[in-house]
């Protein structure tokens, strides 16, 4: 039997009591610490019960979103930043930087500290990409703080965050690059995407080859309230550029794609020998829980295009990247994860001849 690696992406829906408390008193209120702690403990316990060999803390303490966790409540920001429209009709907004310098408020290794207290299995830590945070800088330059100064500070903050996670024992650090596909929607020429790729590579170049083998990149069309921000944009423009990133692993949403075979063919062409690709086999946006057999078949399909030694599986996206999203229950999320784990095992048995 060939063991195929399988990993989660990140977020799990928060307990209802925690969501209500955040809405009432704000996510940074110290009085919520017991609720956060219990949410992390319970999430890790349920995660490990699924059989997933690698887990996360479910991003329970990212009380606003996966996108802004590290800069939420910074005093030198305003709420009227870059807009992200979703197909369900709502809009999420990035914070806007009002003045320098740029510093992280809450780097992700602080969440890792808590998760490692409870975990009995390897813990993966997700961080936001420099390219996503670059959208905080306003169109009109801020006085006495140039874009060049901002980018240097941004890359330094990101590097420090990733290094701290690696040093503290994260199984892998996953850079969330959901804005990649959105970049193509905003600029079909690909110029914005290439700027994002260059910026993220500027950060990745600060790490050794060994360190980069523990760093992965996740891409998807977004997932919020059962909708996407760029699901109508095909992979053909993105995937060739994606594998130019100097990362060791890639997590590619595929379960919800209408043309998985076409995307897999592009991946086969552009995947480099030293890279792993984890294909999405369960779709957090689809309320139906996949069967292990469906997952198995998706893995076997992927193995027709990708060398098995470079193949892994994942969820398409986090199950609740924005903390107030209640469209998916915790029970559904864990059921889908169990299907991913079991289906991946079944595929491994098929591929190994056992």
C-alpha cells in the first residue's frame, strides 16, 4: 500500500457561543480567552478523531479572518480598504494603511503556541501572503512612508512570522495565496498576478532550500458564505505562474472545479521535480458530504497526471476563513475531513496494489 500524504487547509467553523461573543464584545476582548481556549482544545480533539495525520487549530483565534488576523486592530489602519466582492452578493474589505511604519499586531506563531499545548499530531500553521497584505497600501502614497519602505517592512514581518512558526515546530507553514486567482479577474493581462508572484518570491528567497521544503502555498477561488470571489476565472492563466513560486508544496483547490482534468494536465506540465502538489478532494462550499469512494476516485484521477511520489490531498479551502461564516457546521466540516482521510487511504491501497 502506498501512503499518500493528506493535509487540511486551515479554518474550521467556530462554536456558536464564540461567534456570538465576538459579535457582542469584539474579538480582542480578554474576557473571551476561556472561550477561545476551549474552542481550540475541542477543535484539535475533533480534528485528531478524524484520523487526519496533520491538523490545524481551525483558526479559532483568527477572530476576524484568515486575511487580516495579523493586522487586525492596528492603530494606523482604517476599515475602508480594498474590496473583495463574493458571488453571494456580499463584500469583504481589507484594512487600509494610514501611516507608517507597518508592523504585525498578532503573528501566527502565537496561535501555534496554543495549539501545540493540546495537539498529539503534527500541526500545520497557515499565514497570509505578503501579496495579500500589499493591498493595504493606499493608491495615494502615505506621507513620509513610501511604498518601497512599506514593502521592505512587509517582507521582514512575513519572514519573521514564518521563521518563528518553523522554529517552534510547525509541520509546515502554508502561505494563503487566495488573491492569485482574484488578480486574474481584476487584471486579465496577468500583470498583477506576476507582481504578486514576484513579491512572494522576494520573501521566499530569504529562506534556504531546506526551509522552503517546509513551506507551502495554497490557492483557491475563495470560500465565504458558500460563495467564491473568483470561481468564474479558469486556472489556465494562474497555474503556469503558480509553480514559479519558490515553495516546496502547493495546495490547489480542485474538488469544486468544473474541469479537473484540464487543470491536472496544466499541473503535470508545470510541476517541478522538487515540488509536491496537494489536490483538493473535498469542497467546503458544497453542503453535501463526499463519500470516501468519491475522494478515492478523485485521487486516482489525479494520479493519472501527477507522479504519485509528488501527489498529496487536501481540502479545497478552509471551512470558515471569515469567522462569522455559519453556512457550514462544525459537524459537516469534520465529516468532510474524515472522507478526505479515508478516501486518500483507499486510493493509496489501489495505487499500491494492496
